[in-house]
């Protein structure tokens, strides 16, 4: 083995190395979630705005952009999970004694269930990919505009008409945000950006980001399934709307 390979192995085998991987990939994933919920909010701007945004994403850099982005995201996601599990096993193997002073070292509920909430979030992410990205549901896969491009706006509205799907999204997003409320603070801690003075502010920041993401992501399925958002427009297929427009001209 050369020096670089040995350095990488030593870095991975060390506790701080795994923590840095978890923190750096965490930054990537949190950034994606913020951008993702921002894009999703376009659903409230209407069908054209949402579908234009989806079309841009899938044709950026002649279609290569979305695959580069997905590749980076998959690598970050896998490394985050693998490093977290490896770090948990390493900590257990070291048989570190439990904190004696519960008054000053009380682990938060989110912290204690991080590994389990993380695995549940993994299951949710897999479901989400099959639901809206792979589109295994023929009804969603077949939704097209008259121009031939996929009707993402309509797909989201129809996709959240099933109560069990909405329920699973509620559970998945809630666990994800619980995971983030502790994870964001841990990122600052690992990267050395947290001190006694800034600790409270960072905790509040993690909570604020988590709550904002929770409200943003869940506003869509709740609006579509409970408030009936988009139901009037969905009563008329996109192709029919285009035909009517042509007739008026």
C-alpha cells in the first residue's frame, strides 16, 4: 500500500475520521433538503411553475446535471449511513461508561434514537424514490402534459390522495426532522464550530431548521389530501386544457 492509501485507512479507522465523514456528508444532505423543500414549494405557484422547474432540473447540462447531482447525493447518503453505523459499533466496542452526572449530561431523546430514526428515514427515502422518482405507480408515470413532458404538479397532487401514503410521509418526515434537530448541532460540534457561548444558539438553529423543513415538506401532502388543493384543476386533464385553448384561438 502507498502512503495515501494508508492515510485513508487510518483516517477511516479513527473515531474522529468517521465523525468528520458524518458531519461533512450531513452538511451536503441538509443543504439538499433545504433546496428540495424550496423547489417543492413551487407547487403552490401552480402547474406551469412546478413543471418548468422540473423540466429545468432534468435538462440542466443537457441532462447530465441531474445525474451528477444524484451521484453526489447517493455517495453522501451512503457514506453518512455507513460511517454512522461504524461509529456506533466502535463506540459500543470501546465499552465507554455511561455518564454519571445525568443532571449535566442528559442525552436528548433525538440523540438516543438517532440510529433507529436514521434507519427508518432510510426506508422512507427508498419509498419516496420509488414513489416519485422511479414512479412505479403506472398512474403517476403516465401523467403527461400536452407537450409530452411529465406533469410533475399533477403527479404530486394525485400521489397524495392515498391516506396511507400521506400517513407514511407524516411519520417519515417527522422522524427525519427529529434526526436533524440533533444532527445539525452535532455537525457544528464535530467541525469545531460550537462553543459554550454558541451552544444554545446552535441548538435553537437546529430546531428552527428542523421545524421549518417539517412544516414545508408536510404542507404539500396535507394541502393535497386534506384541504383539497389542486382538486379543481385536476378535474380537467392537462391535454384537455390544451385542446380547449386551441379551440378558443
